[in-house]
């Protein structure tokens, strides 16, 4: 008796989406990130409120860029958020980097 196994290979892709309509980090950015993380086909999702950017790693055999944009647009009844593809990448800082950014902002004010 011969045993046959089929292996499906994930087609991992990355996309950066600009998201408008976010007004706060906890209620908006973290909610979008959480919902994206639970969506079928999403391998990793990070939403950076200060940049208004979502960086998503996804399996293209299970979802698409168009589907991800529509999914974000549909969060909260479709009235709050609007996603669009962007070439910008989210700026992810270490704690030390964040402190420098805050100090620079204070100096400018």
C-alpha cells in the first residue's frame, strides 16, 4: 500500500497599507491589528498608529491584497477606516529610539 501526501506551499507576500481614519493607538490601531491577525491567510500584521501604516505578511494562496484592503475598509461597519496600498514602510523603533524622537519633538516645540 502506497501512502500519498500532498503538501501545499504557502505563497508568503508582504504589503504595506496606508490607513486613514485612525484616531488613537489602542482603540483603532490595536483593534485593526488584532482583527487582521485573526483573518485567514494573514501570517503577521503590525499597525503603527503614528505612521498610519499596516504592514502585513500574508499567504497569497488564501487571501489577496484586494481582500485585505476590503477587510480593513469593512472594520467598524465600513464607516471609519480606509486602506490603500503604499510604498511606505512602517517605522518601527526601539524604546531608546522612541525616547530620542520624543526629546526631539519637545525641543522643536
